């Protein structure tokens, strides 16, 4: 299996003129959430709303702040939770964001493949 990176931007949902610069983030189908540097998120006016605990692959437990942003990469955009990464953390594009983009990950071709959104009972007309 290969890995690849995309340029990920977080946009302030309250003022879309405020955004992070594009950050090279690893596409990580093993990560539920997307992670970007805390300092860049704060500079874009994206504020923490709470904290989440994570169990890392090395069996370490860590806690990080999260907030909300519009996330954009490779001509796709979705509202999502974003994790405020510390300087020792990687920038990641996680599954939650990938699903919001309505794409599948092609690791070999190192690209996203557009897929149709799957309706859920909440958005299907009876």
C-alpha cells in the first residue's frame, strides 16, 4: 500500500475570507479525523470547541483540541471537525473528511475518485 499527500486548507466557517495556507497532509484512511497545525487554525480564526482523546498506534493516549471548519483539497470541500495538531503531530486528511468529499481513495494512482453520495434515511423522501 502506498501513501500520498494533498494540499489541505481549512476555511473559517464564520468568515470564509479567513483560511489557513494550503498544508501538505497525508491521506490517512486509518485516521478518523483530519489534523492541521494548531497555530495555523488559530491564525485563521478557527477556535477550539472541546477536546478529544486518541489512542495512538504506539499505544500512547493523547488529548487534542478540536473545532469546526470547511476543509478543502483537490477541488473538493466539506464542513467537518478538525483536530488542532501540536508541533509533534502530522498533518492528516482523515476518513471523515474523505467521506464528506464523496470520494474513494486510489492509493496506487495517488488520487481521489468521485463517487455518488449514499442517501441515508434522514435525507430520503418517503
